[in-house]
C-alpha cells in the first residue's frame, strides 16, 4: 500500500455519523421474525419500508428449519441491477439474533447489488455468511450514493466467531475508481490530479474475533480487497484475489492492529501489496500463498508521521512470488519509533522479482523526506531458503537501514537469487545492516556487518 490508510479515528467518525443518520429512519420490523421476543437488532442495519414479504415463507420467518436465511426470502432479487441492500440487512438482523448458529445464504446463480453496508454485531456465535452467488456494489463513483462512505463497501463490525465462505464472487467493480483523475497517471495527459480520491475497500472486518474467510473469490476491488483492523484470531484459507497489475492500491490482504492471523493456500494477483502487515500486528503465519503480479509481501509501511509501530512474530513460508515489484519487504518511515522483530521468511520461490529481499528504513513517497534520527528498529530477521530469479533493474538484496538505529541480527541461510535475464550479477546493497549469512549465498553477501552496534544498546526508543 503506497498511500495513507483509513485510520481508526476516521472510521469512528464516519461510523458515528452513519449511526446517527440512520436512527431517524428506524421502524418496527420484528413482526416477520419468529424470535421477536429475543430480537436484538444490530445497531446499524436499517430495515426497509415497507418490509418485503418473504419470497418463500416456509413459516413466515424468512428461514427454514435448518437455520438457513436465504436472502431471497427477505426480498433480494439478484438481477445485478435492483438494489438488494435492505434485504441483506433484514437477513443479517434476523440471522444475527438466531439462537442456533445461522447461515445467511447468498445463493448461486444470482448477482446481488448492495450498497456500502456495515453488518454489525454482536451476533450469536457461529454465524455463517455463505456466498455462493455474486455480490457487487454500485458501478463506480458516479453511482455511489453521496451519503455512503467511499472508503469501504462491505464491513463486518464487532462480530465474534463468524465464517465468511463459499464458492461465490465478491466483485468490486473497481474499474471506474481506478480511472479517477486523482489516481496515478489518470489525469490529463497522464498526470495525477489533486482532488478527492477515496475508494472503497471491498471487505473490511473491524474489531472482530475468531473469523474464518474461506474459499471466496474477490475480484477488482476499487481499493484494498480484504482488510482487518483491530481483529483477533483470523483464519484466511483458499481465497483467490485478482485485480489487474496496474490497478492502484488494490492490496490483496491488509492487516492492522490484528493478531493471531493465519493466511493459507491462497492465490493473489493485484496492483499493490499481495499481503501488507501494518502496525500492531503479531503472531501472523502465512503459508502456501502465490503472489503475482503484485508488489509482494510487505511489513509496513511503519512509523509514518512519527508514529510508534510494533510488529513481531511474523512467518511467511512455502510461498511463491512472481513478476512482482518486491518479494519480501520491510519498509519504515524515518522519524517513527517502535520495533519490527522476530520475522521469518522461509522457503520462498522468487520468479522474476525486483527487490526479492528488501529492508527500507528510508521509505518515502516523494523522495524529499528529511533525514531524521528516530526510527522504527528492525531486528531478528531471518531469510532462509529464498531461491529463484530477480529482475536485474535492482539488486536482489537491499538492506537500507537507519543511520541512528541500524538493523541488527539479519540472518541469511540458503539464499540463491539469479538474474532473470543475462549474466550480470548485481551486488547486494547494505547500509548500516548488521547480521550474517550462515551459508554461502548467491550472490555472495559481504556487506553485512558483524555484531551489535553500540548505538542500539543505548537506545530505548525501540522497545514495544
Ligand atoms: C412491533 O411489532 C410487534 C410484533 O408485531 C408488536 O407487538 C409491537 O407492538 C410493534 N411495535 C411498534 C412500535 O409498532
Ligand atoms: C433450508 O434451505 C437450504 C438452502 O436453500 C437447503 O439446502 C436446506 O435443505 C433447507 N432445509 C430444510 C429443512 O428445508
Ligand atoms: C495534453 O497534451 C496535448 C498534446 O501534447 C497538448 O496539446 C495539451 O495542451 C496537453 N494538455 C494539458 C492540460 O497539458
Ligand atoms: C475466540 O475463540 C477462543 C477459542 O475458542 C475463545 O477462547 C475466545 O473467547 C473467543 N474470543 C471471543 C472474543 O469471544
Ligand atoms: C497450496 O495452495 C494451492 C492454491 O490454493 C493449492 O492448490 C495447493 O493444494 C496448496 N498446497 C498445499 C500443499 O496445501
Ligand atoms: C508466534 O505466532 C505463532 C502463530 O503464528 C504462535 O503459534 C506462536 O506461539 C508465536 N510465538 C511466540 C513466541 O509468541
Ligand atoms: C539521508 O541519509 C542518507 C544516508 O545517510 C543519505 O544517502 C541521503 O543523502 C540523506 N538525505 C538527505 C536529504 O540528507
Ligand atoms: C538472532 O535471530 C535469530 C533468529 O532470527 C534468533 O534465534 C537469535 O536469538 C537472535 N540473536 C539475537 C542476539 O537476538
């Protein structure tokens, strides 16, 4: 991700506004639900007026005895044109309060158009959101209602133990968003114009826990595809994310202030980071993912606007990165504080990647950032069995570390990176980088310094 992110604060403000704005249109809609005595409406969802009659009212409740809440039974049409938002909100409210684990079914063979929506909990544990059909938002910024957030489309808020799964497609219709004149090279004569540039993240989980995302395809998101903020225990499995290589800011999976994350057996090709790991993440395990084209797997950027960032215990293993701008990257801004430590990149195959291995403590979008002494420290980084080819436009290994706070304990083992074309081997680049290679690497690394620099021992800015 190359631009500023939606902060917690900004989310809070838009969230409160959304809440207040919808309160005025609150209606009594419990009469069509079976368990109206126990009905706790989610605070956000806004029921329609008048409520549609269930399409297939087995008992007038909108769900059958297996606890399946088919959105069509709440009035959803699924022709890709009619706005089905209200039906989804009703199905959500009904299923959310169901005593037994409930399934919200988005059936196969239908395209449901829904507006920017916050599906809000708490709900009964064990809710399943089963997407077998297609979900799509309005087509581009001109069809996006003015009152709706332009930063997010489908949001799940304060949910514990939910599974979002199925063989269906979350189709973000990002094309018109990517072409906004504010996006890189999209203004007049290939310039980038000033002006509002917000574009929605396709799926966002916020303050939720014990989540499973399984099997879905997410396609052409206007901006980030799948994002987790302030979540705990997240399992992402067998998902497939696609967006064109030149689509701006379409990060595949972004996590922030989130811990206990597993991302497995997934395929991502997009126009920005394949997976990006922001501040406040720890205990993250990524295994068997294929990235590319993309900007690779990235920890950061961290420490923007002199902020404090802590990231630890991250493992990326048994994965493939191809035709990407970066392989495995750690990027921090000057002026930040905090630490990145305990990072392992293991068994990663690179195929024609620029910067397969890169640490950049001088991350800067404008190339005009002032040098500062404070930095997010980087230590205990292990690269083992990283093999394949690199794009000869940049060196295969690049360790650019802070003058005041060098990187320490960088360990290389079984690293073999060959030029994708030709024979000219580029030397690894190091600046204030400490560590060692446990085996002979290709190309050989002679620029890492030994030991621990004295400046680190006296610096307590980097504790988390
Ligand atoms: C809401 O509906 C329930 C069930 O039909 C009914 O008992 C209640 O009086 C209604 N409340 C209002 C405010 O209309
Ligand atoms: C409930 O609906 C689901 C989905 O349509 C269906 O697979 C299931 O068989 C239904 N169960 C009953 C008991 O009707
Ligand atoms: C765009 O490029 C064309 C052809 O080079 C030129 O005539 C025109 O003035 C340019 N427009 C702007 C706004 O720079
Ligand atoms: C998440 O699941 C774990 C294990 O089942 C449980 O201990 C924990 O309480 C759950 N989290 C929340 C917020 O309920
Ligand atoms: C790795 O992920 C791919 C894509 O999802 C899957 O086809 C393959 O079976 C996975 N490999 C292993 C060893 O699980
Ligand atoms: C690191 O994270 C993994 C989960 O990815 C967890 O199982 C392990 O206990 C963590 N290690 C430490 C030292 O906390
Ligand atoms: C910042 O420091 C780096 C490394 O010492 C140096 O290459 C670069 O020229 C400096 N930039 C400025 C703007 O002083
Ligand atoms: C250096 O890192 C390795 C693994 O990355 C770890 O086992 C070792 O304890 C670290 N050494 C120091 C001095 O922190």
